[in-house]
C-alpha cells in the first residue's frame, strides 16, 4: 500500500506537470490522468438519489428507495456482547459503531462524531437534546442545502437513529432563516414521518418516543457555532458560551446535555447504520473515512457540489478534472484556493507543503506535496496549515485581486461578529475598515503589517472560533500575497503624495497619549 | 435522647479543606479546591481567585464577584502552564532537576504562539502555573485594551468616571501609549436618558454587561439589554421604557467606565477631590454599608460598601439619594432656650437645674430609633434617674424583599436593646400623652422626632413645664421646645446602629455639622454626667465600651474591635 | 393597544410555543410568523410577543436588532436580496445589485436596504445565501434565483408586484 501511495503521488505530480504545461488544455489533461491513475470520481452515498430525475422530497419516494429500512432494522436490533463478556445495549453498540466508523463532523471542525457523543453526560438525570445544525452559512458552502431540499427524509432518518442511540426524546433542526423552502419541506417531511410512525410516540411500536421540530434562524452566521446556536434556540441573541463551563455535552440547551451535529454528519449516521462501521470506514482514507460533499465555487468552469471519498481526490482534481470543476476559464491561471470555507486559510497556487507520509520501511518521512496535489481530507489540509472545514472550495484565478477578495470576506466577518467579546467585536470591523480603505484609494504601505497586527490579536483570544474564522483569511491572504497588499498600499500612498494630499488627517496614526 | 454512637466524633470538627497547589508568577500558592461563586455556591476555584489568594490581582472588566461570569471582556486572559503527564502512566513527567515538566499553553493550530485562558472562568488544576505578568500575558492585555479604546471617545476630561475609571487605570498600568488605529470610529448614542436617575453614553461603554446582569440577576428587573450587532452593539432599555427600579444606581457603581452616570452626581464633582468616609445608610433598618463622598463639608454622594452580612455590594436608590436634607439651609444650627438663641454651656447649665427639680415619675422621653445606640443608651440612663417612661416612634413601609426593610428606622433594635422601648414600639406614646394631659408628666425630652405627628399635639406640648428637644430639622415640636439642642445627621458624627437582623455596625464622621449643632451623645454625656454619680466617659469609644458592659446583648464587644462590617448581636 | 392579531395566527403561534419546554425559545419562530403576516415587526408586535412568551420587551428587541432578517419598518412587496459574499462577488454580484438599483432609480452605491417610493421593491445586499455553486444568486422574497444575469434581473423586476 505504501509503495502504491508513492506511485499515486508520483502520478499526481505528473498530472500537475501536465496541467502546468497545457494551461487549460482539458483533453490532454484528462487523458494524462486516465493513463496514470484511476479516474477520480464521485462516490454518492448521501446524494445517491437526490439528483435522479423524478426523485422528490416526499416520503413515498424515500420509501420506494428503501428509506427508513435502516431505522426499522436498527430499532429492532438486539444488544451486543463483547468478547470480554460485557453486554452492550443496542444503543450503546450503535454509539460504538459511530465511533469506530471514524466519522468526523462535516460542519467545519472535523471532530470525531462518535467521540462527541461519548462526552454526553448520561448520568445527570436531565433530558438529552439533539440539535441538527442546518444553519449552513460558511461562505462557499452549499451542501446541506441539497440534502434539506432534495432528501429531507434521509436527514430525518439519520436524526431519529442518532436520537435513539443517545436517548434523546426531543430534537430540533436549526435551519437558517434564508432557507424558507427548506423549512417548509422539512416540516412536511416531519409530518409525513409522524404519520408513518417513524417519529412521535411509540416509534414503530418500540415504545421509543421522539419529537423533532424545525426551528428557523434569522440571518446570523454565528448560529453555526454550536453554543451560539443553542443560545439562539433558547430565544436569545446568538452569543456563544464560554467553555468551560458550557460544554454542550454537559451544559447545552436549557443547560442539559446536548448534541449538535451537522446535517451531513447526521445523514452519515444513517449510512453507518446501513452499511456497518467497518464498511463505512473502508470508504475514504484512514482517519478520514466516508464520503463528504464538497462545494466548489468561484473561478471554475463547472462549479457545483460533489460527493467524494474523503482523501481520494486532490484539490487539483476538484478544480481541473472533468468530473469536477473542469478547469479554469479560458486563458486564466490559478491564483489561490480557499479550501474549506471562507474561514480556512487560503492556499496559493504553486505552494508546496512538506507532509509526513509513511515510507516503505514504515517510518514517517517528509514528502513535498504541491498544493494541487493535496488530498482533499481533514488531515492533509491541516498539515498544510489550513483546514477542509465545511468542505467548501473557492477558486480564484489570476484575474482576481486578493486585496479585493479579502476586503469582501472581512466585510462578511464584520457584519457577522456577534459583538459579545472584545477582540472579535472591535477587531473584525477594524480589519474591514482597513481593507475598505485599502480598496478605496486610502491605502498605506504599512497596511499589510497593520492588518496582520489586528488579526493576530483576535485569533485565540475570543470566546468562540469566530475569532479564528475572522482572523485566518486576513493572516493567510496578507502573508501569502504580501507583495500585492504592499503594492496596493504603496500605489495609494504615491498617488496621494503626487496629488499633494499626503496630510490626510484621517490617515494619521491615532495616539491615546 | 438517643445515645451518640461512640465511633463518631462527638464534636463536629469541620472537614479539612481540600486544597490545590498552583504557582502564581512563580510563587507556590495553596488554595482551596472550591470557592464561593457569585451566589455563594462552592465551585472549582478559578485562576483569578487563585491568583488573588497569591496576592496577584488580574485586571478584568466584565468579571464581578457578585455577578454571573460571562467572560466577554477578555481582559483577564493570562498565559498559563500545566504539568505534562505521561499518557500511559498518567503521572507527571519530570525535568532533569526533578521538578515537574510544565507545558505552556499554546494555540493548538499554531504551537509557537501562547494561548491565554480567561482566568475568571477557568478552573485551576493541580500544578497549574499562572503567568500573570509574562510577556505573552502583557501583550494580550495590551491588545484587548487597544481594541477597547479604538472606538472609545477618549473624553476623559469631561467624563465623570475619570479618576475611578478602570479603562483609564488599566490603560496606564497595562496599555500601550499609542494605537495603530487610523480608521473612523463607530458612533453610538450619547446622553441616553436611560431612566430617572441614569444617563448612558454608549460610546464609552465597553459592553461588559455588568449592568445588564445586575439588573436581571440581582435586582430582578430584566430591563436592560444589548441591541444591534457586532461593533455596533449598544446597551439599551426597550424604547419608551424607563430603567427606573430602586436599585438602578448600582449599575453606575459597577460600570467600570463612564458609560453609566448618575444624574445626581454627573458634572458636579471630580472624584479625586472627594473624601471617602465609611458610614451607614439610615433610610431603613437594613443598615446598608456606605461610603460617603464629601468635599469640605458638602456631601456629594453615597455609594454602597461591601458587606456580605448586610448588603453585599449594593444599596437602594432611595437610600443612596437620601442625603440632600443633611445640607438643607434650614438645618437647626443654634442652641435655643425658650425661643432665644443661647450657648451650649448656658443652655445645659439651665437644663441641669431644671431637671434637678423634676420629681421622680414626672419625666418622659421619646427617643427616635434613628439615634445612635450610644445616644439611646445615654437617654436610657437619664430616664432611669427620673423613673421616666421612654419610647420610640415606629416607622414602617413595604419591604421589597431585597434590601429595603419594612422598618424605616435605622436603629429600632438599638433602641430596644438599650431599653428605650419594649413590647410594642410606640405603645407608651399615648400613655405619655395622657400623662401630660393629666399633669403627671411635666417634663418631656424628645430626640429626633416630631411628636406632634404622633399624638402629642402642640397644645399638649404647650402645657409642659419643660420641653427638651433635640433634632436636626425644624418641626412643630422643635418650635415648641423650651430647650432646643441642635443635633447631627449620622454623616456628621460617629456611633453605631443595630440593624433589623441584629448586626451592630459603626459609622464614622464625614462632614462637620452646621453652626452650633453637636453630636447628641456629646451633650447627653454632659446631661447624664450632671445628674448621676457614675462618670460618663468623654469619648464615644468610652461611652460605647461602658454601654457594652451594661447591656448583655453587647457583651464582649469593644469599639476598636468592631470591624468595618460590624458584629452580630443576639436580638 | 390597538394591535390585533388574527385568531388563526394566534392559534398557530400557540401551537408553535408547545414545541419548546421553555417558551422563550419560540421567540424567533413567533417573530418570523408575525413578520410574515404584518410585513415587519412593529413595537406592538414585539410587545405582544414579549407578553405572550413571558418576556420583557427588551428581550424581543434584542433579537429584532440582532437578526438581520427581522425588520422594524415596512419594506417593498418584492424583496430582492442580492448575495454579497465572495463567490457571488467573484461572479459579479455587485454589478447585479447595481443593475437592480439603477433600474429602480435607487442609489447604486448605498449599502443599506433601499425601498422604491412606490413600495414595490426593496433591494439589499445580504451575506452568503449558501448557493455559491450557482453564483450570483438572488433571493426574491422566498424564492432563490441562481446564476442571475442582467436579463434574469430584468425578469425579476418585471414579475415584481
């Protein structure tokens, strides 16, 4: 396997080389790949039926495609006896399965779903809640939308299974306010499921009761943060909670143990139940199991969502391959890739990363991997100093100004900061203002350093990960495209000097002293 | 009575306090594993509490001992370290010198960069090291202060908070002199009329939410909130609703900056000119501990003073603003004898002579339960000499379930313990009135009450041979006095009160009384001295110490040993 | 209070409140329903919600001012929300918004929501609508329009009531 892997890397290098040579020559590009490695392609687990002609969100269609069979089977499953004689209830056994499946959260952090479930305080005597995070709002991400709109019953089945496994009696789907149609479809699907006894009192005659309600957000990115979401579901401003002490698994919704899982994650739970954890873990790559839906947008010929095995497809393939992005627009060169939603650190075309790979002798050895050859998985992107986050890839070609792109993102974060804690509240808008100035003729040569200074004082200092989300684009854009930022500032400064308006009072450093 | 099991200890020895050893700035500190939270419930000791026990105060804005922890200001971020544990043995890994190996906190995604923890909410763990003044900690503070200041109006010269502003103080202690900020500031509402007693400047606000938490969790009036989002967040009341609960001014005290100001105090006085005197509120029987802020002989404000046994850190607005009468221009300033201005020596000499003539049983004393315990004690001594009936005037209102007590006298219990009244307060007053009517009572001493409002009308007063009145403000009773002895407000003297729960608390003198007014205990000493053989000490300490020897409830107390928070006495 | 809420809407809201063990949780759902019915959330509606859910009006006001989907003023019958965030920006969202504004006689440079004087349209920039693969996208009332070019924008305006 190891040598095989090396071969794969080699062939990828070859593939990369081909693209470099041919620019947008799609035919040659595809041919070269076909001749070297297996065709990178989609593997549709969650989206198996969603886009089939005639497939609809109603329960009849879902049942026709084998829907809720997994649930029926799981609810009737007996407990399991371990080799050591320890007896597990069916729920405990299934929770173990989710853990051994290696499923990692698809919302952004990529944390082990089974481990997250294992943190739940089951001895508090309080009810345990489960919330489906359907607040899809990380810029670049549009995967949950597909599930919610096209296959809501799959999510419901995954949720009922997850709730059953965790003794949850009341669950919510927190759907972003801008998905009114999604909320309607979900409500209808839930009603259908209730009618068919997949939901409600005494589900399928097993004595298990569960209710799921749809709760709509109202336009706040911060509701994607699980404790912000919980506050919002409690009818408050979506202010993330401090951790400690408010770990949702212990003190979540109404200060009860709470599980918050992403839409895609919960759908995967259904597939783990259907195919078994071992089979699920065979998909993808070690520690990066299963499939995930990648949202591809920006400067590619064929943007869209693609369900792929985690780590089996590279960033380069996602952008250039016929089965995915189909390359850049004619005559364009790649400039940058945001690999995991707008919060992830940007990757620059031509970057090469030193990744640890298992060598032939089993030792971990550093291997140079060009950016485009990074396998699209959790660990590789983390090793490359960024993250696969919510699975959203935004591509930018050489026609793009990184300064303008960052100004756009900074405005997003300034708008979305909840304002609860100081560094993010003040820093997010400060960065946006600085970038607005830099993109509107008021740039200074020190602005690159200025922006970095602000971002560094935000990351790691805030209540929630929004601090990182707001800081990382700034830190990475400025660091990797320093000259571009520098040049923009210098050009503005030069223009001001020429115009004799160098003494713009607004641009003088402010002194407190 | 069931036999006590021999295995169990007969006496209850408190269990040893479980402790945790941590280091604060390199010094080993042993702290309790749990400490009281804002509600007094034991919770794991936080880094902030541990540092405090180690003598290091970590700067903070949103944290307040008496409010729920929210951790939003980030001012208390501190770099820390924890012992490295061997993952297999779960034992600490040791350095070569045998000391535990410590891992400094770093960002998980950037191991070269220190990570801070908010000390207000992070519990300590064994072996934790708190680096409250490391370069990384200092940098975090500088950054938070820079963030707090970029949109701040920096209007200290016209801000009432200047001089007691945590933003000023921390900027000097922990901030940097300049900022890189070159953008336009965010503008927010200014001079917002939040309620009858409070003005809000949203631009000065640092959004620590202390005011919101206070009014929700302490005052029980969830009247404030934050409106808008992000950098535009602003503290507000609902449009058209007034923030007017009787505790609203506490938010001004706990506001760490100049965002909330008291309409009563704003623009009147620079705080650094104020003399601060520990005193007590006299508006009800709770006896809230206060600090009087005065300059020269003018009182400018009352603020609550911490006392866990009485008022925590709070006081009601009505008590706080109940000081203006002290400076009223019609205060009684002159000693009067039969309507003529006199002197203390002449009046007291004449009064001694008059009292010397009074037969047993012909004297009655009505002593306000707002007089100090020492004064009431002296009045009781005087009463004993004449076999005089004594009483106080009850004064009640609605209790609010928090600090305002139904008893609106500040020393009802002092009056009872000194024997001024017993049974039912005020029950003697009709009898005294009857005594005057029948001519049995010929001499009446009234301290701090207008008895014409309580059944002893002006006609009755006019029929007395001798009417001695001590008070602060003029009334029908003072106008009828043969001997008018101007007294002092609590702010103008020293003494003690016993609150409704039996806490004896002392207060100190903040300002001079106007004109010839004297503390009542002083001239009462003279009066008692002139009439009885026992020596009455000439100092308040002496009077107090003599009183505690004679009144069992006070036994064991000593003036010098009553701390700032008082002492419990059995009622 | 002259504020009147139709019986069937109140019944719908009463049912919604039963979805939560703590009534306050229903706040957002109440506000959505009230806004759908009245077009915006008046102070009366906010106070009514507070009363219904056992809250102080400030609690509701905190929400209305935090969540951008809630409005305190009436807006146009056709609400045009142009996604502003990166993928849509790369695909020309700014031009699309300008196009809407110019066609409707609104200030193409103003960033805040603008309503035409006849009350027909409100045009605003919103943050990511989670349809980046078909950028630029526009949410017209409740329906999403994808890959919106000037032609499609004109159609939206023609259909707008």
